């Protein structure tokens, strides 16, 4: 029941507010780019920018993605500084939440969150990513398949490096409900699932589906990410700040990967001789055929 309620709530939030936001951004970007292009400044820039002008959409996409990555990176650094101090407010909140979950466990919730933590493990995520990548390859969406595999795989390696760097000890595992090894911060399950399902949600949002289907895919991804993160604290193998740090670090990597992927598609499009696109335009996975000479 909990996953269904969570999914429906997130779907409702994605379906109406985000749909309006996406529409406003796309319309606004197209109108503003048209105004700039027709203005004196735009005409001057087009006549004097040389090769740089052809790659202006990619530069704008890089700037937007860079802002998102910087914001998430700042949050991650702040959390990392706090978890190093056992007397900090964050550490105090961690202990309170850990103790509360230890006294609120129920059989049905334990089954649900044990399943969620299995989905967010290496085997579960690996299987899901492999199936989706294979499906994309069958659909001739090779760039999207590579994006999903590379983003998830390198994100997992990044998590291992962060764990080794911070070397935070896990909570007392005597009362934990599952076996856990190695360091605690940031949570591997939470970070890997955020990156993997974030990448899958991004690919779903790029599909030519009705918004109801795309928003449902986004809500499913968010539901799984939330349940996986919650499961690690509930099962007693992570502090709450491990999950927050994992999500913020995952946002950094996912934003960077999305920006790189969008730039790759636009660069490939430009090399094929296509006209520059608006940042709000959807660039297809397969490049447009080269114009006849």
C-alpha cells in the first residue's frame, strides 16, 4: 500500500505542476531565442561569432547543467564536512533517526524495504540497466543505451571512491536487519539507484510518449529511489545523512552526465550539417542524415 500511495502522490505532482513547468520553459526558450536572433545583437553575433555560433546551443546546455551540478555539489560538501564531526547537529539528528527506526520496525514494512534494498543493490540495478540498455539497442537508440550503461557504471565507481575518501563508520550493526560491509558515506545503494533510475527517467522523458506515460515513468523512478534510500536507514545499515549525501552526490553526477549527453547529441547533429537547435528542442537519438551534396 505504501508504494502505491507514494507513486500516486509523486505522479500527481509530476503530471500537473511539472508538465506546466516544462511547457513554460520550452515556449519561453523558443520565444526568447527567436527574439535574440532577430535583434541587432543577435544578428551581429551571428555575423561575427564564426564557428562558436554554431555551437551556441551546446554552450547554453552546458551552462544550465553546470549550474545544477554546482548547486548539488555545494550541498554534498556541506554534508561531508558535518558528518566528519561527531558532535555536529547532523550527527545528532542521525542518532535520533537511527534510534527511532530501531523501535518502529514492523513485519510488513521490513519485507517491503528489504525488497527495495535488493532492487537498489548491484545485482538488482545491474539487471535493470542491462534489460533497458538491450531494449534501447533493439530500438536502434544506441546513444541512449550507452548513456544509461556508462552513467550508471561510472556513478558506481565514483561512489566507491567517495566511500574510500570519507571512510565513515557505519552505525552499530548488531541491530541491523541485513548484512553490510565497508564504509558508510555516501550510501552506495542510495547513490547508485539515484543515478541509475535518474538516467532511466531522463531517457523516458525524451521518448515521444504522451505526458501521462512519461510522468508515470518519472514517478516510478522517484518512488524506487525514495524507497531504496529509506530502506537503508530502516534496516539499520546507514545514517540518514548517508542517504542525503548520496542523493546530492548522485545529482552532481547525473546532471553532469545529462549535460555531456545533450552536448554529444548536438555536436553530432552539427557535424551532420543540421541547423543549430533551441535548448528546449528535443534532439533525436539518431542523427539526422547528412544533407545531399
